[in-house]
C-alpha cells in the first residue's frame, strides 16, 4: 500500500476538502482503499464536535462492503477511534503493515461549518449555516459516551506504547547481561584449559586468575538476579535498579 505523506503530515487539515457534520463518504483522502484486497473501499463519516484545530473530534471508519456483508450488526463494522481500527487490523490481518495502513489516508477531517460543539464544551444548541437547532438529549449522551470511549482508547494506546518501550529496554539489557556472563565463563574455561597444559611451569598466576574470574561471574550473576525483578514491571522496582541496570530514569 502506497504511503500518502502529504495527508499524514497535514495535522490541521489544510489542503484537504472540508466536510460538513454528519457527512458520509468513501475512500481517499479520509478512508483507505485497496485494503486488504485490491478494490476494497472503506467508508467514513463525520460527527458534530470539533477539535480546536478545526477538525472533527468525532469521525468514524467503516469496513468495505465485502467485509461487512456478513455482519448483522452495524456496530461490528463501525470504528470510532484509531485504536479500535488498529485492534481490528492486528487481529484480523496479523501480517498487515498497520503503519502503512494509516499512512495511506488521513485520519483528521477538517470541518466546513462553524458553530459546531467543540470537544468538552457540551452545549445544548448548535448553529450551522446560520440556523439554530436543539440537540436531542439522547444524542448529547451518546456524544459524551463516544468521547469517553475515545479517551479510553487514547489512554490504552499510551499505556501500550509505554509498556512496549519498557519491554524493549528490558529485553536488550537482560540479553546483554546474559552475553556478558557467557563471555566470562568462556574466559574462565580458557584459563582452566591453560592450567591443564602439561608444559605449565608457573600455576600460581592461573589459579589467581581463576579465582578472580569466578568472583566476577558471581558478581554479574547477582546483578542479573536484581535485573530479574523487572518481571513485576518497571513501576514496582527501585529507581536505583532501573538507573544502574537499565539506564532508565
């Protein structure tokens, strides 16, 4: 899938066609095409609320008709957040390139109307193209629930990224410590092998080297035992251990 950097690098929605509230469309630039198969066209829809940058706070993505035809519920093929889309892609198409998928279209949709409710304001009236209409209380509740759902998705996405970073740091440091201990054992084996040489005339330095190497191995194994505490999570071990063994503050 070809990347569309112009859309991805346009966070304010400039140079993109503005859209009215509650508008429905298909394909680029606000929904992907040719995924997962050639000819598949995803749908999109705007809500009512706006972000401070003039783009819609509420926007939805719909599955291509080919993928949604077997679903009895509309909710099963409607996505209200990027995280819900990502979860679907990763679970349904595990080999797909999620980054390339999102790079193929722009998630932000600029609004054409003014006076729409902004995120978090929750007004009871909205003004569009000069006319005023009463927002139905049920729709307001629905909007607030969608807002909570989006915030939860944002929180979980931040948590997932944080945990992925911690996992990567722990993986690299633990393997590095294992390799270091392995190298010490190999050095010890070399000294022992040299000690067994029949032509050896001075064994004292070798015995001293063996003793020192064993002490060093024990010290590094103690460090590894401290590092194992990371299995409980970075937030459950001391800052000193994180700083010393994982260079993490």
